[in-house]
């Protein structure tokens, strides 16, 4: 079966797509502090890597194998990122600055199930409502949509918090009581 160069190229391509997808997911799990999941994935990752690289090195005179390896690597990065987007691990913190000080935006956002801390701030052109909102990443896009519906001109900055400790909202999320 491996004598057919087309099948060899296809196998190398698929092996590298799987390898790099696993590599990407493992790295993200590592960055999120999920060390045991990352270690488990790395077992499969290294086996796939050795097999794929071995196929290329055993047939180094066939340039198409090297090209398949490189293309598979690139496609694997994209596939791994898409998988991570679907998993949406962790939380996102969204800072919102609004000129809509009269509306009760924090209450409206809280009513949608999000945790909001708000305060009045002062910007170049006057008073602003500043809000900090914490949400699981899987609800990130819904949150942006809700903010834009309530205030289309809101200034939004999002980032991933490294550590979260305390707070009533986080306890509700961990107990599965979030109603977003």
C-alpha cells in the first residue's frame, strides 16, 4: 500500500494534520492549566509525530512527501484552531465603555445572565459608564451582540483572565446555574 506515491502523500498529509491539530490543542490546554488533559493528548501526539516524520525521512528522495508534510502542518494549525474555537475553553473578561450613562445597561446585561461590575468614569468628552463583564468563552459572541444591541457605539475590549478567584457569579457558573 505504501508503494503507491499518491497514497503515501495522502497518508503523510493526514498524519500531519492530525499531529498538528493535537499539538495546537495540547498547547492551548497547557496554557489554560489543564495539565493532565494536555499530557494525555501528548501521548497520541508524539506517536503520530514519529510515524509521520519517519515516513518522510524514509522516503526523503520523494519531494512530494516533504511537500505533503509541510502542507499537512499548515492545515493542521487551522484545524487545531477551529477545534479550539468550538471547545471555547475558559473565560473571557470584557471591558465596556459607554456614553449611555442614563440607561441601566448593567442591569440589562445582568438580566441576560452575565456578571457585571460597573462604575462611572470620566473620558475626554465627559462622563462614561464603565463595565467589566466575565463570561465563559462559549458565550462571548452572544455577549458582544447583546452589548451592541444595547449600545451600538460602545467601546469594547476583551481579554482572557489568567486567574479567577471568588465572586458569586463564578460559583454559580461552576455549579451550572448560569442562565445565559
